[in-house]
C-alpha cells in the first residue's frame, strides 16, 4: 500500500482519517488488548460518512431523527470511540480513550449502548449489528408512515466485516432487507480478506456481491481508501430505493507492519512498529495527541447536524399536540394511560366468561385489546402466525406498499426476527413483539441474550411451551428452555396459567423499560383459574396463593402455566383425603425472587408443610430455590416434571407417560407426609 | 396441475410416486396431525432418486458405503417412512405407518435417527439437515482419502425446503460446501413457493439459484414432477466436482384441493377431499393399501443396492486386517486400546511437571497426545484456532487438495460447525470436535441440543469460559452458559480445574458413544492441583475430594474449573484459622449425579459441615442440588459466583469486583459457622 501517495492525494482527509488510526493504535497499545486493524482499515469510510453524510449532532446524540450508525463489527470499537472523542462527545472524553477496556470505563471492549448514548446498539457477537439494523430501518419506515416525513426521515448505516457476513444471521438480515426494499439501509462491507485464522479463503469463497444481489440489494464495489469513491458510493446508495451494500476493498491495519495479515486483526502493541506506522502516516505528536487543526475539523463535523436538528425541533414544535404527545410517549417507553384500565377490563371479562383456551389464544385476546391503544407495538412471527396467535385485526401487514403495517411476516428466521426486534426497540418509538415455538428459543438465543444484556424490553412470544406440543415430538418440545431463559440475567420469564395471568403478563412486558420478556404459552386449552376478579396485577408479584388449604395446611403445591390446573386438580383430591393443600401459582420466578422476604414467606411459609413443584420442564429451571431453599423443611419436598426429552404422541398421553398428572402429585405429597 | 397428463405420460412412475402420496395422506389423516403436502410434492423426486441413483440396500440400512439420504425438511417425515415401508424396511412396517405419531411408534412426528436405523439424522428444526449433510460429505471425503475409493465412495443427498433455506444456518452450510467443493453433496430444493404463513414472497424474494451460485455451487432448475428431468439432473449433479443444488419446481399437496396453498403444508384430513385426490390420482384400494405390483416394484428398488453392498463387503474382506480393524473400530465408536495408557502417561507427566497453563492449553496438550493415536478425530474451530487451541501439529488442514487433512477452518460459523460435526459423527467412522468461545454456545445451541437429543457424541471445545475473558467484556463473558448446558438432558458438561482433569475429561468425551460433551475451558492460566498421580480417572465420578480437612471438618468448598484453585486458597486461609475445610472438585455435575448415593454421601457427607459452592457463573447452573439438597444442613450453605452479566476490564480485577476470591469465600464460610 502506497501510504505516501494516499497522504499526498488528499492531505486534509488523510489527517482526519489518520486521527482515528492513531487513536486506535494508542488506545489498544495502552490497554494491551483490543483490535487495532479494523478501525485503521475503515477509517477512511467512517471519515467520509461522518464528514459528508451522517445526519448527526454530537451535542444531541439521541435526537430522534438522526441517522443511525451501527458498528456490526463491534470488535473494532475504537473506531466508534475515536469518532466520538474527535467530534467532542460529552461522554467519550480523552480520559475514556486512555482508559479503553479498563474497569468502569465507558469505552468497553465492545461498544455497549447502555454505557454510551451515541452507541446505538451493543455489538461484538458477530452478525448482530447488521440484523439489528434491519429493525432500525423497519422502525424508520413504519414511523415515517405514522408521523410523516417531516418528523421521521433518516438513514441507517452499518459497518460489517467478513465475520458478520459469514454468520448465518446475516443471510436472514439480507433476505429481510431485500424483501422489504429497505432503501434507507446502507451497509459498508469491510472487505479486507482477513479473519482471525488467516485469509478469508481459508473458510469461504462466497462472492458477496452476487449474494447480496440475489436478495435484491443495490451493490457497489469501491476502493475503501479513496475518499472520493466513498463519497460517490454513499451518494448513489442514498438515491436507490433498495437496501445498499458498498463493498469497500480495504487493508486491515493499513500502514502497519501487520497490514493485510490476521495479526493485524488483533492488538498491535509493539512500540517500535507503532512508531513506524505513525511516521509513515506523517502523524505528529505523542500518544493520544491529535493536532489542534485536525481536532477542530472533527469538532466541526460533530456539529454539522446541529442546524438540521434545530430545524427538526421547529417542525416537531409545529406538529399537532396529539402527535407530539404520542411521539414523546412512545420514545419514553411510557405505556398509554389507558393500558391498565384496558387490562383490568379484559381481566374482569375473562373472570366472568371463564373461557377454556390455550394461553397462546389468551395472548391474542390480550393483544386484540392492547394493539388498538398502543400504536407503538409491532407484531410478527417467524412463519407461525396462526400458531403463535400474534396477529390482530387492526395491525395491517408491513409491506413495500403498506409501510403503516404493524405486523411482520418474518419468515423462517427466528434469529433475524429477534435481532431485528431488538433493533426496532433500540431505534426508539417502538414496542416490538414476535413469536415462534418456545423450542426455537434456541435459534433466537444470541439475540435474546443481547436483549437482556443491552436492556432492551423486547417481547418474545414463545408458544407450544412443553410436551403439550404433542405429536410433533421431542425436536419441537421444550424441556430445558425455561431453565435457559431463567438462568439469563435481566430477563422476565412469564408462564401464565390462564387468560387472566396472560393479560397481566402482557401488561408487565409492555411497561418494562429495561428488561426483555419471554412469554411461554401453551398450545393446549387451559381452564380459567382466576375466576374472581382482582384489580391488582397479581403476576407482578411473581407468585401468589391461588387457592389456600381448606383446613390445616399440610402441603404447598407450586406450579406454573399449564401445570397450575394440574395442581388445582391435585388439591381437590388431597383435600378430599383431609390433606389441607395450598396452591401457589408462580407465573414469574424473577418477580417473585424480587419481592421482599416478608411477602415470599407469606406465600411459602417456612417449615411444616411439604412442598411439591410442578412444571412440565426440567427441575433445573430454578425450582430448587423454592423447594429446597426459602426455609423449606429439608428433604420434605419433591418435583413433578421432566428429566428427559419428550416424545411424539398425543399431548394427553404424554402427560400421563411422563407422570405430570394430579394423581402423581397426590402420590408424591403422600409419600412426603 | 394436469394430473391426468402426468399419469398418462409415465404410468409406472406415477403409481410408484403416488404410493408415497397415498400413504402420506392416509397416515396423516389417521394421526389427525402431521404434514401431508411436502411428501406429496416431492414424491416424484424421491422415487427417481431411489429407483435410479441411491446406493441403498434396505436389508442393510447401515452398510458403511451406502449413499446417505437426509430429509432436511423433516416435517415431511411421511416421505421417508413411506419410502422405507414401500421398500420393505424391517423396522418401518405397515403397522408403524398406521401408528404414525402415536405413543411408542418408531414413526415419530419428525424423523429420529435413534429410532429408525435408516434415518440418518434427526430433523425438524429447519436448516439442520442441510448443515448436517455438509458434515456427512466432509466425513466421506476424509475417509475416502484415509481408506481409499474402494472402501469409501458415496453421495449425500438432501431434500431441503424453503424453511431450510431461509434459516441462517443454511448460508453457513452453503458457504462451507462451496469452499470445500463437496462434489458428493447433492441438494434438492423443494421449490413449492409455500410457507406456513402463505406464499414465500410474503417474507422472501431471494433468488436461490443465484445465491447458491455465489458460493460456487453447480445449480440446475427442473420441473420436480418430470421423472426424466429429475433423472437427468441427478446424473449431471453426480458428474460435477462441485456441490450441486437442483431447484425442483413442485406443487405442494399436488392433486389435492389444498394444492399450492399454505393449508397444503399441514394435515390434510378431510375424508372427501382425500378420496377426491386419490380418485384424481387413479389410486385404487382402501386406506394404507398399496397395489401388489406397485409394492413389489418398490421392494425391488429396496434391494437394488444389495449387489453393490456385497461387492463392497468382498472388497472390505480383501482390505488389510489393520485397515479393517481400524475401520470397524472407528465405526463402532471404540477408542483405540492405547487411549487409556496415553491419558495415564500424560497425567503422570503433568503431575510431575505441574505446569501453570490455561485449561484451553491443557486441552491442546491432551489433543497432542490423542490425535496421533486416533485417526478418527477431526478437529476445528470457528475462526478461533489460536484461542481455542484445537489444532495439533499432525492433523493437516482439510482442503480441496488435502482431503486427508483432519483440521477444519470452519470460519465464523459456530452453528454450521456444530451441525456439520453432528453430521460427521452420524456418518460414522469419525470423532469430531470443534471450538469457539463458550459464550457463543448461543450460536451453536440448536445443533448442540440436537446432539443431545439424537445421542451423538460430538465434542464442543468451549474456551474463555467465564469473566476470566477479561477486557472483551460482557458480550464475550459467559455467565449463564454452564446452566444452559447442564439443563439440557444427555449432555456432559466438563469444567476441569487443571491439566489433569482436562486430560481425564477428554478421555471420557472420546469414549462416550451416545452423549455429547461440552468442555468449558479457561482463557487464564491455572496451577496444577492434581500433583499426586492417580491411575484412576477421577473426573469420571463427576466430583471427588481434592483435599480433605486437616482437623475436624467444619466446611466443604465445592468448586469447578478455575474456581477450584480459589477454593484451595480459601482452604489454606481457613485451616490457618483452625477451620477444617474439605475441597471438592466437581468437574462434571452430570457424572456426579449419576453416582450411587453411597459415593455421593462420601464426598458430600450429610449435615454438620457448612457448604460453599464456587463457580464464576450463575447459581442456577445446578448448584442448589449440592448446596441445599443432598442432605445439606438447611440454611447452612452459600454460593460465590455471578448474579449479573460481567464487565470489560482485566480479568484479575473482574474476579475482585464480583467477589470471586478466596477472601470472600472465607468470609462466607465464617458467616455460616
């Protein structure tokens, strides 16, 4: 690479982009860890993007109509930290750059949206960013249709590397963006031909250009170090109505001894090589030092968007007060005031009518009441609409000719759906929920974890939540998935027992601001158990006494979801034999664990009574804390559930086969007494 | 669709293929559940494939050099069951067809390899089959190079639907197959333009032909109901040296009222419509009835391969006895006799030299000893070779010009790697292992579950197993992944504490026949704790007393992996204060739980001593059973671990921050006493 020629061709651009390179080199060397090469290679693209195209105001990084910038190749975090520092971001100070990857710094190893306002999404696990971006771009389309172009009209830019494009999730993202002609989505592919193991050819020879074209993308190929070519390509990408991929041929770790090698991917910490690279760059000064003129040019870039922001604020002030209120409420993740009354009315109606329906159907009933009063909800399913019961009449189908549509046919793409939903929520102004079979939590898992880690209140509607799936057999029957979701920090796992608890679960999920929710719902019909209407949301306490012992309490049955009715049946049998039995419904273990000890002891009184947990899933799903802990009488508890995978047969026969029956619960209680 | 024209054009083919259609209709109607339309649509392709191309002998469905047939679109299970019944498979009798999806039947809702010998792999979760097939084809290439074309020379055929191709994992499979020019892999795409939600266009407009071509595949497009076109396409596919995709334009539920609709995807149970379809087909007889001439034609197809099998058996008998023994041993999943001595020698050497290394490095040391004596191992990594330490000198790199290579650069494709490893193991004769970061268990999760469900002893080498990851931060730091793996039935989760336990874990993993193994290994160095050589594999008991209390035992510390040395340090501090402390190392909870109660009580004696569990992960990972259960003194136990996601900082500081230190363990013990 002829660095001198690059320097001479456009010296001003060169110094601006090299500021990123130098900071990346210094910060990684300082941390003695990180990834130097990617920020160095993509510095030219990032510089042109922010200098000439990004609608961005560093003084207001969360202004709603800004362009979004997503670093899907999150390991190159110093690219975004350098940009923010150079532009004068109030959070990413020089001190933060110097503390890159250190305890308590905002400049974490990978960019984290919950630490830095200007970081749109947490990336690092590869392919997530590009799939988040599909959600950002969809959210923009929907809101543009909802609020008008004067209030919503922006682009989503992504930098993705070879790793992102090799991960399967990228295909789901590419397919979705192509299908929906997301013309405001522009992806830069950092085509540097290097992965950790060596050259890309070691593991892939896919022609990425043809691959993107096969899904209907607009594609350009450019020299990623030529500022004019970059500018022209972005200009062209902004004009097309299709999603756009710009293949940027770059040199990883450009100008460093490790250029174009897999070593260049990682931490370049050798002091002599670092100095040699800076010399070749013509970069003056000490570590972390940026010449004043370069810094002030960057600061000017940082405030380029201020006028646009002010113009937008004026337009926003002119918008009707109703529209403004709705917009602000949605962006603040505030539920409409009507929500709680709506839920209460629904609960009352259910308690009166006492339907016997599957909780997936109960969920549809809740959504039918909620969606009309919450225009920020966006529903969808990974090709199981009729099974997940996620679609309500009023939503309309999101499509190229109906951008107002709030229901998305995600296709057979659980992972892409989950990542895009995260993106929609992070974009702001939207409350996405989406469905698949609970067993396919597995496919969506990397994005579900990121929802929890990044504090995104996405709602995952997971139906067919046990062996109740029946004939489809063990490949479709979750047994360990409640355990998986419950083991994940910052996740609400709801397993409602009837239509009332389902409505209550939805209310909590849709008022959560920082915690994703998993709704585990049945395929099979369940009786209404909450036949007495209560204003209070009992699910919010995680667990409560559904039915108390008639006489002296000898046993406590704790159950969730479809097994609460098994517990109620067992109670009847036990009481008939004079064994006083309390039934505790526990729709959300996390919320119960969060109650104070007084409440928990009220529900699960210490000692005396024997306890049996009932859940058509593995005991490892958090049960021991209630059966052995919480001052239970040692040894005086048992569990009725699954300790193997399921089988293929009618659901009723499977519950018999695996012993998840009232008779078996009775047997266990009596054995304990 | 002009059914009459199809019937008349090739009546004999029509009746054979319609036998599949009729059986699928009858069995689904009988079960009142299942998927009728796909077997009906792909019956012509399957018929031509088995009649003219598949090297298959129904009397010996596991003959090693047979062609493999993989139904990636596993919901169409009646296709494979019909084929097997028609050809005279000894397991899939008419009775089984009549009991489709019923309790105890081999004919489960989705095809399960562990129920029916002729079913190569368990499918249903979409995209798995096509990715398994990549592993089958790789295994064939490697073994052809190892044993010669006379013993190994067969094809892998796959039927994949739109669902398989929309799942991201398909892109990982397509990229791998293209990269490695897997010429013996032939995929039929059931191009029926229907998904559950409606037409494919609702969610995707990808040009699949161009997509496969972009990854170097040979692609043909044919009418999937034209037997001559099918035959010619297979012929051409067999000749090319590239992987081949045959796009078969088909009509789902052909000839039925639900043809070409999403209703046709599911269970077609209406008796009148069923009768009308059979009438249109010209299909005589009652339900489940197949005309004798058609049945005998199919039985002839079933034994077409017998002569080829016998010729192979003769060639096999002529092969050298060493080669035969090696082949048979590998297919029987028997470890070489030398393995246990090799492991013992390594353990002895470690106990003497007492290296302080990361367990990922210990794993490499074990592999360096194992790989040369086990030619059936195949290693690899999802682009983290240098970090996972999965590559040993002797393996060689698998490539188009080195089919003997036993190390695979999987690229950034954890999911595809896991599925392909499952395929390799299912092919027979191979012991695959592959690495990624433990956190990216998430990406591989659907295939890891299928390994457990399908009883495949794949080995997942998961390094960087805790906050010990350090600066890369919470996106790369597992906290819930031990819980996830342990909650999954039929999975060994090893978290070895030092190089000796790592070697022992490998021995168990490589002698397991029906259980996959997860090796959770550290990034950071650990001292050797097993300094006294023992012949016995102590890890095989799951847990053991590493160091007993010096005086009166007051505390038991139970720890795994990197935290065992924390426990040893805490013991030292406690003993100094006169608190007798036992340290139990628990490298594998599943194996400990499988011991008899006598042994378990010997390690964790009831009552008296207080217990503290130590693991840099969430307590939900199975800890309560040892801390609250197993006759622990109620309330007299505690846990030192994680209850949140991690953070980005140097590893040592993180262990301090989250309190996973000897000092904190001491504090907890003293608080309990």
